[in-house]
C-alpha cells in the first residue's frame, strides 16, 4: 500500500545520506520480491519450485517545491547524465513529528523525474514525481526521535496554470496546455552474486517529446515551422530550435524550475475542436534531444520545524 501523508495522521520525510531532504505528499514502493522458478516435473509427479534473485521496486516520491538543495542537486546530476547513487530513507512520523517507522534504501539512483501537465485553466497544485531505483532496501523500526522536518515556502505556491514557454522564432504566448514531461534513466540490470540481489546501473537518459496546445488563431508561427521542417524537408540540425519552459509562482515574477530544451524539431501538427463552444486549436508535437534542469530561487527548503 502506498504511504500517503495526511496532516491528521502522519508526515512523510525523505533523508539523503543522513540529512533531511524535505517532506513528501506521498511515497510508495521499495518492496522486495523474487521470481518463482518452476523446475521440471519430478519422478514423484510434483513440480518443485524455488526463488530466483531478489528484486526491489522503485520508490516513487511525489513532492512539491519545498525540498532541500541537496535533493534538487541530485535531480540536476541526472539531467546532466551524471547519475550518482545515494543512500537514504523514507521516514514516517506521526502528527507530532515523532518517527515511528522507516524504509532505508541503499545505492539508489534517480530512475525517473516527472513534471506535471500544465493548463492555464487549472487551479490544481503541481507536484514532481521522482522515482528512486535502489540496489536494496531494509525496513526498520522508527527511532522515536522528533524529526527536523522542514516547512515548505507556502507563500510561493506551485500551480499547473503558472508557466512560461519560449521557443526560438515561435509565438508561445497563447499556449494553453503542455503535456506532462517525464525523463527516464534506462537501466542495465545484472545480478550481484551471493547476495541474490540485482544491481541496477543507468545506461542512458530517455528524453520525451514536447506536446503543446494553443488556439488556431495564434498558431501561424507553428504552421510555418511545420511547413518548412516537415513538408519541405528542411529538418537538419540548423533548422532545429531551442527553448525554455519555466514553472512559475502565481504572479509570474519568479521561477520555481526552468527546463532548457535543446534541439527541438516539430513532427506533427493536429487540428482540434475543444470546449463547449467547439473552439478550434492545434496540438504541436515536437521532439527534443536534451533537457537541462535549473533550480529557481523559490524552490528552496524552508526553515526546520521546531
């Protein structure tokens, strides 16, 4: 069952290398399991079975902006193709911040970073989804001490409606929706030997496409790019574009996170009818070769809870 934080029941914290990394909205995974191998039918008419190597589920952390600088530096290293394994723990505490259980993980690397879908009409809060792939985990009893959990900066809310997209030569000021963006580390898995565990190592970073929606009446620059890049075939490196996607605070004056988008190429432009008034819009699908991550000034862990 997933561990979901509730203000009336429990708090969920994340530790990295023994240091507080912030609180999470929910955490799940990290469970150990093994494949069951069936042997050949024996002379007694019974199919004997045994277990193969132990595997551990990814730990999925859903969190907001109020995480530690060290946590975001860990994310940045994954975007930079320099994944670094870390030891850590998922800590469960009661309403008084007294720890009662924890799941320790070892040699974990970030296997997935998910940014939420965006919509100018939404008023929903936005959250990151971060998956940690551990070499192994161990569940232990809580230490019963009071935790120095930090309070996120509530003055700078992160909403799905607050974003700014910029792409070279395109008018993106009327973009209304952007699909969720998920970066994945594609692993190589091999057994560790006598421990019966499997060790995962990142092999390469899978970069997703960018998909944006905007009104048809403001899509002329997208149509012109599609005409040149797709239909006329001017799709070389020199015709690719670059851009930025910024996740912003409600007054749009400060940035939570910035994604820099490298080597963009449009490959599909679809006309859509949406809403009760059947307003015509277009959906542009664009490939991307590389994404860089930058932390804004607002996404910083607040002062520790007393």
